C-alpha cells in the first residue's frame, strides 16, 4: 500500500475533518495472472478494470473516512505483467475524520491527524499488508501539485504497520497501516493581514499621549 499526497484541498478544524487529493496505489502478485510471453506474441503487459472485478483486488479500506474508496477514487485500470505482478493506481479524495492536535499555537500551529488503512473482511490470515515505498510519497514533479498560495501544506507523514484484534476473530488479527499526517499552516498570511495591522493600530493609539494638548 502507498498513498501519494498530491494537494491539501481543505481543513475544517472546527468539524474535525481534512480533505486531501491523493493517488492511492496498490501492488501485489497473483500467480493466476502469470503467462509465458513466448506463447502470446511477446506480450508482457495487460490492463484490467479492477472496478468491474475482472481480476481479484485487495480488500483495503480507510477506517476513519466519511466515504470509502469506492465513492472517492476515480476508476482506473490495473497494470498486470507477465510475472503476475499487478500495479493499481487511482486518483481521488481522502475525506478524513480527524482528532486534531496542536491547535493551541494558532497561527503557528502544526496539526496532526491519524488515519488507519486496512482490510475490512479479510484479516491477516487471508491478506498480508505491507508498505510500498515506505507507505507514502509526495507529488512534486507535476506543476499543478504542491502548496502554492494555500493555507495548509503536508509537512510530514509517519506510517507504520500495526495489528488490531477484534471480538469477531481474536485469532486472526488485522494488519493495518497507521498514518500520522502532519499539516503546517501558512502563518505569514495571518501575520501580515491580522497580527501586524493589529499591533500597528495599537501602537498608533498611544500616539495621542505624545501630542500637544495646546490648541
């Protein structure tokens, strides 16, 4: 599993939510899809529609989002190589319900939001989950990516695999990737438009005490 962070769309701290533009990537190997290229005219790559269940796809879903990936990720074909390796990348939106921390230092705050991504039906005994490329990546080469003229930017991401046990199946713990997304605020906007004018007006208000009282 890997999430490529493209852009911060919106942060609503008072509602405890965050919207991110992402590319959600999955890669796995299915030996049933392997073939001998010499028997098929040297063809070494095929494309399948994962949404129409033309091939098996992993049971992966975010736990604390308002909508699952079925509703928020755009349809995209999965690339299958002759070795049976599959790569499936889909662009879309992550609408996360957050328990923000760090709000007390506004406007110099650094917000943190956690997210869990794992299997819904399939536990660890049926589906292992590992992090592809560290579990995350940042989009930088596209001119439309990044954080220019935005209030928030993704500063850092920490990802780790943890095991969760549930009452339904205590002997089959679920491997889950826990993401901690660190968001920094563009504090210069608040300093230039709010703090600096406020301090300036406050200092000017004391100017009357240095003026002559004579008419």
